[in-house]
C-alpha cells in the first residue's frame, strides 16, 4: 500500500493508473468499522481503492473540535492495509489550501442552512470545497459516503449533479455498534453514562420504524412519539424530510429520512433512518 503525503506524489501515482477504475473513500481518519464497510464495498467493485485521511479545517467552525479531532494515522493505515487499500492520500492542510482566499462553493441554502448547517455555519461549504478538490485530484469512478451523514451525502450528490461531475456517489448503510449506537469517530468521547443515554437515539428511530411498519405515516405523530424516548439528551433536532431536506408532513416510503441530532454530555451525535 502506498502512502502519499503530498499532492505531487498523488498526481504521479494517479497518472500511472491511467484509465483504471478507481474507488475513493474520503475520510478524516480515526477509522472504525463504518469506514471499513465503505472500503470493503469499494474493494468489491473497483480495481483500486484510494482512501484519503484529511482532517479538513474548512469544515470546522471556530469553536469546534478541529484540534481535538482524533488523529490515529498509524492505526488507520494498518486497517487500510489489511482491507487491501491501494493507497492512502494524507496531505498537509497547507498543501491542500495553498492560498488564503480561495474559490469556494456555496451549497443551495435550502439544503445547507438547515439541520447541521443551521448549527454549523459554513460547514457544508467546507465539505464541498475539500470533496471537489479530492475528486479533481483522484478522479474516481465511484466515491463512497456513509448514509449516517445524510445531509452531507445529499448535498454532495447535488454538487455532482449541478457541476456535471463524472463520479458515481455510492451511499453506504450506517454501521452500528453491539448496542445499536451508530458508529462515529466521536463515540470515544462518551463516558459510560453518556453512552447509555445515547442509546435513546437508536431507540427513537426504532420506534419510528415500528410505527411506519404498522402503517402510520403522519410525521407529527411519529416525531411526537419518538421525542418521548429522548429523556436524558439535549435534542438539537428530530425531523422527517425528503431528499431535498425539506420537511414532509407524511412519510413517503423510499423518499423520506428521519434526521436526529442530540448531545450526550458534550458530544454531539447524529443518526438517521432512511424510510
Ligand atoms: O464525512 C467526512 O469524514 C468528511 O466530511 C469528508 C467527506 C471526508 C470531507 O472532509
């Protein structure tokens, strides 16, 4: 497995691969089984899988955890090697952002100023900026994104459509821990009690799933019942939306997502349910 730490090395490596089909898994490191499932999916479909490990500064707000974000490069590279990754691209932020005042991208306000974007101003601008740079450098045939970050996934799909990018976005199902908590690099911050309380999130989603399976489609009713599960967390939002991230009054199967974000102690947790 190649470890490419600068853009010039990546360009040489990529040019050598020519027209081979490349699968790309963008990450910020601190890899867990959720990332492993994205890599495994790519390994089944693509000749070459490239993983990027880059804690992208432009998607963090001034008061967010950029410096504290877990950095576990050695462990991550062992996992990538084990999974058959062809190359890791792990650039320095100064290499990725060479100028002070770079061109940026604005996602549609209706998709980006709601939910995560309402609480993290500019977050999705930063995500799009780095993902577009990575796509340009790696030129993948397919790129793999977790459904856990539903808003991110939908906004990236929108960028691909709007900018006519030649890359297939492959959504990957959320991976859960033994206790049903969605895997996240931030779960390591939870103490025992916070972790126990955090399970109210998958409980709320399970309840909605059960009610929908019973035929209930009214969003208000589903949300009201699910909110009763969230007793020991600070709820940021719990809502049911369509793929344009607009609130829906009725669930339409195959077209609706339940979004939830809540804080257990100081840790913000995201989860969702694609109905
Ligand atoms: O989901 C993430 O880990 C990041 O937002 C991404 C897509 C790697 C961009 O920095």
